[in-house]
C-alpha cells in the first residue's frame, strides 16, 4: 500500500508539472489535480460534487472524464475567447475587447462546427437581441452588430456571465444593422459580395486590423503567422519566381535578390486574392470593377519592372522547395478572389496543426515547445482532423495530452 501511495503521489506531481505548475505548488492529492484542471480549462472552481467525482475518476485513471466535465462549464468559452483573441489584433493581445472573430471561434467550439468553416463559411456569430433588450429593459443599439463599431460584442462581454449562451449562427453579410430613431433597425449589409464572404477573414476585426491602409500584404502575413504558425522569416525562400512582385518594391540587385524577393514573391502573388478589398471609414470596402488603389501606390519605386495588379487572381508559389512542408492540397495552385484562397488555406496540413499547437500552448501555459511537445502536437493535430476539426475536442485532448506528456 505504501508503494502504491508513493507512486500515486509522484504521478500527481508529474501531472501538475504538465499543467505548468511550479514545483513549489505541486498538487499532492487527486482533489488538488481536479482543482488545477478546472482552473486551467474553464478558469473556474469545481463544485463539491464535481470535485468528488473528479477525484474518483483520477483514482481510476480516467483523466479524460475530468477534463471533459470541466469543458462543459461556461467558463470554457472565456478560455476559447482569450485564445482566439490573439488572432484578432496586430498586437497579439489576448485581453482585447470581445469581438466578432472571437465570437465565431466560441460558436464553433460550442456547436462542434468544422473549424475549416471558420475560413470558408458564409456565417457569423451574433447574440440573441431579445436577451440584450431584456437586460436593458429597452431597445438599444447594442442589440445587433454594426458594420462600424464593436458595441454588440463588447456589451456581451461585460453583461453576460456565459458568453456561450444566446449565441446564434447567421448569414454574415446581412448580420449588421443600424438603429433608427423610432427604435427599429434597418439592415446594413456588407459591401463584400456573398460569394466572397470567408468566415473570420471577412469579419470586422480582420478588416480593421489587417486590411486598413497598407498594401494588403499584412493580411497574408497574418494568415501565415497565425493560421499556419509560420513566421515570415521561415517562409523566406529566394528560389521562388518574382513575376508577381509589384512595382513598389525596390530592385537594388544585391538586396532584392538575396533578401526582398524571398518574402515578396509569395506575399505579392497571394495578396492578389484581396485586390478588390479595403477597409476604410471603419468598414469593409469592395469593388469588382477595378483593383483598390493601394495595389498601385508607389509604382514609381520600380517603374520599369514589376507586376501591375489588374484583377483579383492569385498564385501559390509556396508549393515547392521549403514551403511545401505546409501541406498544400493538389488543387491549391491558383484562383481568383478571397474565397478560393481561404479554401486553399483551410485545406493545408499546417492549418489544423497550427490550431493544435496554439491550443496546446494555451492549456499547458507554454511559450516554447521542446522535441516531445512537438511530437505531442503532431498527434494532437491528427486527432483534431479525425474529430472533424472540432474545437472543443481539440481543447479536451490538448489538456489530456498535456498531462500525459510529462
């Protein structure tokens, strides 16, 4: 019995390390481990019944049952919100105000929506306006999302204890409304045509943070770094052809051939998908008759050499050499518009792996991954794909694998 007790104690210490707890805070009982799981996944305290049941499950070796029960708590959606919020702003701040993009991740986690739809779906996530009206006792602007502000989601974050409650899946293009003086609402649809609506990529935070000003290359960089977990320096490859590099890139031979072309060849060839997109006056702008002027700016930098954007065609030059490791599909060579490009990203092998990696880091409180962690993430990504790209299952299995890694 003493030997079993000693092994059990050591096991719980190891599981505590797996949860990112410092040695001074090692858990020594099953109840302590249950508390740690609840603190990590839903950010909550287990009830007496949950604590007792969880301890019994741990004693029988059923860790997944404890984690699954913890994920059913409403606080789980706050954890998903924090995880997704990093994607929604240039500063990668997890504490930014709740917004449309984060809400879409929460809805996907709640309803088991295939996460590829986060890039390809024609829907968005909004809250039941009746719940907001009941809370306020009157008609208010915050009842519906707006094209020009974030008040709807900011209201929910501060007034709803459970941000998973009242969340609805609706058509993205027609979700936004404006409040009239007579307390009615008028539809205020997006300029983005239905055929080009692309999940979180056409959500308001995406436009505000990654399409406003600039040249739309920032949008492609965001996708590479946050949806494929591939930093710009890692995709640099000077062997790729430069026939789509625009006129605004200087062509000093040494610097251009040995440095600039390594990134611009791929950024410029893929940014063509967004040639009709802009974000001005706090809202999406779209025009199909000609490309946005930002694609033609600073053309005098290299006036006699370079690509002139004339439409929204895109080419994928990352299918060979080092960047083939992202696992591109057989049909992801070229296309027109954002929707086709989004579908190409959603079907890469890197996309589910990236979500698995960031979820694992979130629940394990890790910044860097060691060799064993990377192997764990590979297995986690495979499980994620097998689950139908289910985010709740991803977080459950990430937590279980985090415990089992150590």
